[in-house]
């Protein structure tokens, strides 16, 4: 039914040497002699993949194509046999080309094979860039036509989970942008796109502005889309954490965010800018001035020289100047790939910085 409905051009059958391969011989037009040969070898546990080459030809002839294969796996009763199954599934993937649309029928899979098929399908999506067209399970109904259930929604849920995980771990909206296309209002989708573009070049001011806009579109928990509403709290928490009252507070929160996730390069960049921005805000500079290069350089000069003139050594201002100098040096080493750093471990060691 699946072959006919989706006009499948290649089929890969996976089973043990005691699976009902003789039924497939009959189904795809094999003669009685070949069917009996397969049956006898199957019942004796002696069936090999070489014995199924003729069956592969029968399948290709039936489908009007070529490339169908039959794979025999172990029973999966121990780690060694489970590895055999895994390796055999990888062999299946070797015959699938990038961009192929793959349909899985797990109706007659037994023991661990159903779980293994999901793992391999996910592996194929990542490594081979294979698209999963459907994952089908035939639900037997006594006295009426059996239902064919598509459980591919589990893969879709995994995609959403990965999208929110990438958002939480890397501040990456890329997968979320793809998944929300057409499922959320265009204005919210446009804002998310803007944040992703800004994140890709570490434009903190643009990220901040878009997050403020996005905070007014957090309707996700009320969405009729069950997946979106279910995962919305994680998205809401991400926005809540970074949606601060000022750009300086946002940059500091962003520095904390990246530091906690061991993205120290962006953490240093954000922290260096947060110090400058915060002082500019204390000086009552407007948004335009806060983003002006000359104004920000004046603030840096004041931190380097002005604090030393104005404050005694024990004053917090002098401590801030020392702290800012260390942060700025490491930030410059990172951004300009300078050779002034002692070593990377030293730069990443928080004990080298005052708390």
C-alpha cells in the first residue's frame, strides 16, 4: 500500500534470517521453487543475503526501477548483535543519496528494531541530509480495514526540541525560523529573522532592539499549535532573561549568557562593551550617542586615564578601570587575533579577573 500510494522507486527490506522472506518472494512474483528454497533456508536459520539477490531483482522488476536491497540482521539479544543491527542500518544509508525522501514502515519490526529505525533515521537526516517523508505503523483492526498511522510527528517534535535547545545553548534562531515559517504571524517571524541576522555578526544593539519588540509578541503559550504552546515556556524564559531595561544591562546579561555556555569569545566582547555602555548611560548619553564610535572611545579613554586621576587606589572606580583593562586586552586579542595573550587557558580562567 505504501509502495503504491507514494510511488516508491526503491525499497530496502530489513529482517533476520528467520523473517518471512518467502512471503516477499510470493508477493513480488517469484516461482514456487525459489519460494520453497527461501522457506527451507529460513526455517533452518541458514538464510544469507546472497540468497536474496534474486528477490531484489523481483522487487526491482515490480517497481520498474533498480537499487532495492534486502538486508539480514542479527536478533539484537546483546551489545554485539545490536551493533550489528546499527552497522547494517548504516549500510542501508550508504545506498540512500542526499536529498532522497525516505519512508519508514515499522509495522513488522520487532524487539529493538523500531527504536533503532528512529535513531538511524535521525542519523540519516543529520549526516546524509535525508528528508523523512513518513514513518508508518499498520494498526490491525479485526473485521475492518487496518489503519496506517504516520508517526513522523515524533521527528517533528524532535526538530522543535532541537530548535529550542539551540536557542538556549547558542542563542541561535536558525532552526526555529525554519519551523515557524507560516505557523506564527509574519511580524513575529520577521523579528526572529532580524535577531538571527544580528546574532550572526554579534550586533548587540540590533539584537537588543529586536528582543524588545519580540517581548510584545510572546503569544506562543496561547497558540493553537500544540507543539508551539508546549515548548513556549522555554522560549519565553530566553526572552525574559535577555529583555533588560537598558542596553548596558542587556550586554552584561548577554556576556553572562555566553560565558555560562563556554562561548568565551562572545562573552568577552559583550562584557567589554557592557562596561562602556553602562558608563555612557550613567552620563545620560542618548541611544544614538551610545552607538557612536567616537563617543565610545571617549568613554574608554576616561576609564583608562580619568579614573586614575579622579579616584584613589582603593576606590571602586580604580578597580573598575583595572578590571576593564584586563577585559579589554583579552577582547582585543580575541577580535584582532593578537599574540599578546599569555595563553588561551589564562584568558579563560575566571580567577585572573576580579569578581
